[in-house]
């Protein structure tokens, strides 16, 4: 039975938007004057973000985007500095949360001025996440130095979580936040959101501006997409339901990671097909899941004064004129490009401090269970006949790979590297489409959106529901690709 516990925290102030008015046409909305100053600011900010995230460039024998190049260059060229930096963020998160919680519980007395300088209210959280951040702060020095028992520091456990996840997220969020904040503060969000409304609202029941969150995930990282979601949520432009849907259905893996998975299963030549299949899977699961519990049960409440999108209808040209007007208005109200960049970096740094400890502690536990216990081999046995019935070869390998992705998204690909090509294609598409995994994105969502709250049991349920939907869909795709002689 689905959980019917109320979503609302009794101590939290929430707001509801007024009943949605009828959609307006282009003649019924107030279009702003298109002046050169605000237009120039919007265009420059938009192009900077566009070039950084979306323009493909050749690099080291492959095609990628500048954002990926910068992050990879930092983490690969300066691993020691990146490691010290990540460790410092995690330890700071544990210490600041402890100070904030002890002050809230009146165990220690910290003056208002000091509390304000340390932004202590920002670090307050539930007791569980306080524990996760402190555990992360304790573990970080050991993993950074590679000191500890083999089960904790081996390449498949602590090495994977620290080297692949923690270092990347620690660098990705602050850098990505610089450029994403240009979109958010200087009109890009309004423009993209307006143009995407005819798709996002009817199909997925979320605002058009959520398209930016999805694009940020596809071209950057799910952590950048979640940063956008948190930023817009704090502004009253997303309800709790919007956030829950976006986080669990559209905080997707990046294009670069899709390539990594394709290369791991030795199907890089099929990358375009794998990527298109992945996008289709995201659309299908999103369309279904937003219409059923638990997502449909999340209240349409806001944590601040609501500022939902203005309903609008018209031709593509009308949408463009309205989107440009909204973007220019936002750019005119916003600050400078440099100011928006600095604010984005600071916000991204604070967010990284907030969530890295949780990712480390929960993520390490998840991969240790997957690596050193037979848990997933045992619980996947009922899936073997299902996989066989669907005509996917090597069912004994595929079955555990089908569910082990809940621990870490990359592990399923590693389990099938020696399998039949059809099995490798099936798992490659499935693993990148399940989205929810507890080495990183699961704890990140629970910690970032603890004021909704996004809960562990619902994430597990959504992972199971996504998998149930995806398995037959991807099996059909696999047979189609095989019929075309590509496998």
C-alpha cells in the first residue's frame, strides 16, 4: 500500500497559489519595451551559458562540451588539490551543521551576529542528515588518504565513491552554478520556460521553466539540474509537487555519462541509438509516473510567496514574443553579469558543503552492500524467468544488473561487459534511465529538499516503478535494434 502520511511539516510555513486563471493571448499580456541594455544583458548571459553547456567541441579524441572539459581538467590535472578541497567542504559541512543544530537545541549559545556570519540557519537539518554529514566528515580524511580497511577504501567502494562521485560533484556544482545562475537571474529561465510550455505542462504536469533543469542535467550533470531546481523552488516558482516530479523524473545523467556507459559495454558505435532510446524512456516514465502516486499525492504548496507561470496560449511566434518580453523584463530587474556569476558560485559552494557529506556516507554504504554482500543476487532471482521470457540473453547476469543500479548507476554496466550484445544494450539503456541511485542522487535529493520532504521509501518505490515500466519497453527496443542488424 502506498504511504498516506501527510507531506506537510507542521512547523513549516507553506503557501498555496490562487486558482489558476484562464490562459492569456499575446494581446492580453503586458509586453515590455525591448530596450538595448536589457536585451544585450540577456543575450550575452544566454550565449555564455549556451556556449559553455551546449556547444560541442573536439577534445582528447572525443566530442564534448566546454563544461565537461573544465571539470575533467580540474579533477584530472589537480587531483591532490581537488581532494583537499572536497575534504575541506565535507568537514566544513559536518562542523557547521553541528554548530547549527547545537545552537537550535540551545546546547550552546552563539550570538546573532556570529550566527548570521556563519549562516547557521542554512545548515539546520533533520537529525538523520546531521548524522550523515558528521559521518561523512569523519570518513572524508580516510578516503582521501586511502587509509582504512579494504572494504572501505577498495577501488570498487571508497575509491569509486571518492574518486568518481565526490570529486566530480564538488567541482561540478560551484562551476555549473556560475553559468546556470546567469540563466536564472538574467532571463534565460523565462525564455526557455516560455518556449517549452506547450510540451512540459500537458505531458508532464510541470512548468515550462522545468525544461532548463532537464537541459542542465543532460548537458552538465544531475547535480547542476538539482541546483537549478533548488534555486527556482526558493524563489516560489516551483511547488513541492513540481520539485518532486522534476527531481525524480528529469534529474537525468549527462550526455557524457551516456557515452561512458556505451563505451563500457563496448557499444560506443551505437551511442546515438542508445541516447535516443534513453530520451524516449525518460519521456515515457515521466508521462506515466506524474499521474499516479506517490508523485500525484505531493501537495501543490510553496515554501515562499508563490510566483507560478502565467498561463498563455498562442502561435509559436506569440510564444517567442512573450518569452523574449519575459526574459528582457527579468534581465532589466537583475544585476550585472559578474554579480550573477559571483552569487551563483557562492550558492553552489554552499550547496556542495551541504550535501557532500550525505552523499559520501550513504553512497559508501550503498556500494559496500552491492560489492560485498549477495543481497542483489538473492533478490534478483525472481527476475530471471521474466528476463528470459522477454527474450534477453544471459538472464542470470542481466537480472542482478537490473536492480543493482539503485546503489550506483555505473555498476550494472560493469556486470554485463562479457554478456551478449543484446544484454549489454538492454542494461546500458536501462541503467541510465532508472535515474534514482543511492551513491549520489538519492541522498542529494533527500538532503537538498528535506523541506518537502523527499523520502527514502518513496525513492525506492519510484525506482521499482520506473524499472517495472522500463524493462518491457527497453526489451522491445533491444529486439528492434537487433532486427535492424545492429546487435
